[in-house]
């Protein structure tokens, strides 16, 4: 049941019933988190080719000691050594002549070295500009400059205040991020923010998750005050909504 839940294979009614159970059961809650991380890691390793089976060299290694193949290998090795020695000998002679000519410059070169003026240093050299940061680093810097963000994580203990969002006085928007299983079939995501009285404060929609399984959405902070909130995230596919997770959020004003 836990694996089917993490892989989004449960029917909507089964999924809601299981969510009501595991949010109240500490053991099931930890198993869901562990299973989700394990499946994501296995899929990531498979995409990077780390789980490819290695071919066993038993058959060709055994055939190597057959008489016909052994004689052919010895003959090929002998021919390779002979041709390699001949090629090395032919290339060594020109290199020695060239090295000797480079060590003893001609009289014309000596005269040119004595009469050629020393080049003056350039006065208008431009200082080298520092290297630009990578594209991913530029995106992270832009995101940090534009709006504060928080990575939402599921927590059963609301008093832990694990998800905190610090809003500067001039902030007009904020970014909420969650991490789901990579390769999700959801075509979009909807975020709903509720205050402590469970009144809907704001709603925002995001597109598909990226290759790393990260989903982000920008929300307006105009109606957000300092205090506790509840964030619900729904995945949408084939026009149907499915609850992905609920997250406690603590907003602090700077």
C-alpha cells in the first residue's frame, strides 16, 4: 500500500483514506518518506546508467587459451612489435636533427636577435573581467533577489515550525517549493494557502515538475500576515485533481 501510494497508483478514494491514516501514524509516515526517497534515488541511478549490468568475460576469456587463437595472438603481437620498432627508429632520426638545429641558431637568426628592438608594453590594455557565474548560479541569484522562497516539507508536529518564510517589508511575492517523485504524470499543480482559521487566503498554479522532481510556484504576499498557515498542493492530470501533500507554514515579517 505504501509503495502504491508513493508511485501514485492508488485510486482517489484509497489515497484519501491512506493519507488520513499515515498523517496520524508515525510509523507509516516515516515509511512513506523513506520509500519516496528510495524510489527517487533508484530512478535517478537508472537514468545515469549506474545500474547497467556488466557483461561477464567468461566465454571469451576461456576461448583465449584455444591453440588457434593463441597462435594468432602471438603472431599479431610479434608483427606489432616489429612495425612499432621500425616506426620509432624512422621518427627518432628527424627529431634528433631538428633538435640539433634548434640548439644551434644560424648567423642570420643571431643578427636578427641583436637588431630587433624589444617590444614596448602596451599601455591601453584592458583589465580582464572576472568570469561570469554559471547559468544555474545566475538563475539562483535572480530568484533570491526577486522573491524570498521556502522549501515545504511534510511535518506531523505543527509546533516544530520546520517551514518558515521570512518576508521583507518590501516583498510583494514569495516562492513556495516542494519535491516530489521525479517522472510524475501530473501535468500541473495547484497550491492553496489557508490561514489558521482554515479560510482560503490565496491560490496559485504551477506547471510540470522539473527533471529533479522539484515544483515551484509564486504567490502574492499582499494578504499574508505574520502567523501560521496551511498549504495544500494538488496534482492535476486528465482534468482531475489529486492531493499531493499538506504543509504547515510559519510566516515571519522582517
